[in-house]
C-alpha cells in the first residue's frame, strides 16, 4: 500500500462507457480512489452502493469517486446499470494501476492462497498527493468513513 504523503501515481484507464480517464484530469478536486476485488459480489456491491447513496454529499464536499477493479468495461457497465451507480468505475484488466498502487497481494480464502486485489481506499488531495490510505477496508463502513474524513 502507498503511504500518505506520497504523490499518487497518474494513470489512464477506460470507464464503464469505454471513455478514458486519467487521475490528472481531476487535479484541483479531491479524489476518493477505491480498489475493489470484483463487480457484483456481496462486499463490493455494499461498498459501491454505499458510495452511490452518499454521492451527492461527496459532490458537495468537492470530491469525485473513482472505483477500480480488474473487471472488464462490459462487467462495469452491467454493475453500474444494475445498481444505478452515479460515479466512475475504471477497468484495469492489465493490473498496471492495481500494481502501481500496491493493492495486488496474496490472499487466503478458505485455506486457498491466490493473488487478488486487496480492498484499499485512498484519499487524494487537489494537488495529487495521497492524504489518507486505508487497507483492510470494511466494505459496508468505508463510504461513510471517507465522507467523514472530508473536511
């Protein structure tokens, strides 16, 4: 995981509509950048819907929300439509950004070891510096925690 005080690595990835987004596009705004394992799974759905429900409050506080997973653009589109998600989901099928942000880790599930995305959330300031980094994120609590963090 990258530490607070670190310059956030820039990236360019496609969203759920196939449009390209770069972190540098959001200079001058606070960015909630959250990495999650997989579309349409219970924890990821709780987290995404939590951000969706609070989206107007994030906007009022001047923050944009970007969710990143290794799922395809098509998968993100279905996820967005199914839950009416009002924010941007980015597809990192090559794992370039996931690895740059150090969230591709060994995971253990029912005794089986595999590599995967560890749920992690970063708050990036208007200048592109990470001001808060959270690993071991609790999916259901994360959206409210991040909202409370914003000044």
